[in-house]
C-alpha cells in the first residue's frame, strides 16, 4: 500500500507515513516478508538493492529497526551517467536529461546526510572506487559491519533481477568503470555544471586515489 501511494503522490505518501500506527507498521513489515518468502523462503539474510531505497529509510527504520544500510557511493558524474544510459519508467523521468539528473543527485546526497543525522539505522559508506581498487579489503570491512564471520566462499542465492540494470548486476566489479564519464566529457556541460565544483573535486580525489 505504501509503495503504491508513493508512486502516485509524494505528498500523500508522507501523509500516510505520518498517520501510521504501530499496527500499521507491523502489517507493512509482515507483507514485505511474505513477498520475500515467494523468492527464497529459507534465506537467513536478504539484500534489497532497489535504487530508490534511500528515499524510504525512515519507513525502513520503523519496519525493520535492526536493518543495516549499505550506502554505495561513486563519482557523482559516473553515477548520473549510469542512470542516464538506462531506460527507466516514467516516474524516473529526471533520468532522461542531464540537468534533471544533477538536481536529483544533489537532493539524494542531502537526504542521505539528513537520514544519517536523525535515524538510528547503522550505515556503511562503501566507496565504489575503493571497492575496485581493494576488493577483498573493502568486502572484509563490509562483512565486519554486518556482524558476520569472514569466509572465502559462501553460498549465494541468485534470484530474479527485475530492475533495468539486470545485466550490470551480474557482471564482476571492473576497474574500467572508474572514470568512465571522461569519455563523454565534451557533452556533459549541463550535468557537470549542475553537480557543482564540490562534488567534482570529491570525484577527482577518488579517481586519483583508486583509479
């Protein structure tokens, strides 16, 4: 119910959250778990990688207060281009033009900073460029954050991937994706200008450290 309202109207979604009772939160959590059971009933842990999860962290904190958040960050321009090259649904129309992507990205960063200040959920900041440059070290840090023992091999259940990035999800992490945006730099004026100097300098520092 909450997601269907969200897709129709952001203001109605916020009103729904404000009016949620403890019983309503419990019902939403139970409904989500029932959907998960349809995919893999025996999984001890589940990673939900939907790109817009960051918008719902307040609701997630209510539904699953023991959840842990993995916030994967990447060079701002590379991040925006990865969305620009995909065909998203109409509700993500901002991804079809560069100025819209820049504004959305800045809003996302501001919202994540807000959530980290006000929500009790633990957040692990994973930097994509660091993951590419030191995969095992970064994964070890992530496993420690999750409170799990390190093991060289784990059984991973490969479920259905229904997002537009389904092909990308199944590819290994590769170094060539770092700084990919520079191939298209002459055509990215709107995006670069919209993101601003601070985000660009942050990305350039990451490229120098890990490219």
